[in-house]
């Protein structure tokens, strides 16, 4: 099995957020790799990874980073593979990360999800891959139907919650 998606985080302290992307990819049977690389502490390794990503067969990169959050942009600068940035809430309620990732210069796009939005990053990566994979499109349709069913069940459960003035 060869990874199609790479999930990269600036530090293993980001794993509780980034594992949400891994869970989505796992559920949809999409092969992925999981690594920690820092744009600031291991810049040579980040460059080596980004420049080799296409030749390794990767199709999408999900990069999570907190604070200055340079990792997604640095990777995007060195590859033509789509990069999805996940701002990690590390300081300033994650706003510093969000703004660092979303404000990329012209020519270096990074698709960006919400703060700690790794689950959406996993879904977006799957949607990108599904453009060339009808089987994956079907899996995504089932996945989204399960999301709908979860909300409908939650609403049913709420109907059973009792308050004196609830009508």
C-alpha cells in the first residue's frame, strides 16, 4: 500500500487535532502517512519532504501548524501537490495560526480549514481524491449520509429532554 495523503504536523503535540484527519482517511480506506516536521526546527527535512512528495506518489498534503504556522506555506512553496492547512490552536485562540496559513502570497495557495479543523481537512482531501475515483465518491456519499443521520438522531434525543417551560 502506498500513501496518497501525507499528514504533517509541526510537533507531536498537534497529534490530538491532526488524528481527526487520520480517522477520516482511515474510515474511507485512503492510505496515508503521518509525520512530524517543523518549518523552523527541521527546515532541511521539510524541503526534502516537499520536493520528493510528487515522486513518492502523494496526491494531497494536510499540514497542521500552530503559532507562526509556516509549515503549510513552506511545503506549498516547494510542491505542486495541493496542500490543506490546519491552523492549530496553540496561542491567541488559534487566530495567529489561521491568519498565517490563510494569507499566502499570490502563486502559493494553501486551502485552509478552520482552527483545529483537521476532520474537515481529511474530508476535503478525500473529496479531492474522489475526482478521479468513483468508488471513493460513493464512500463519501455514505460518509455524508452518516453525518446527516447523526444530526437527525441528536434532534430526536433533544425531543426527549425535559424542562418545565419547554414546549
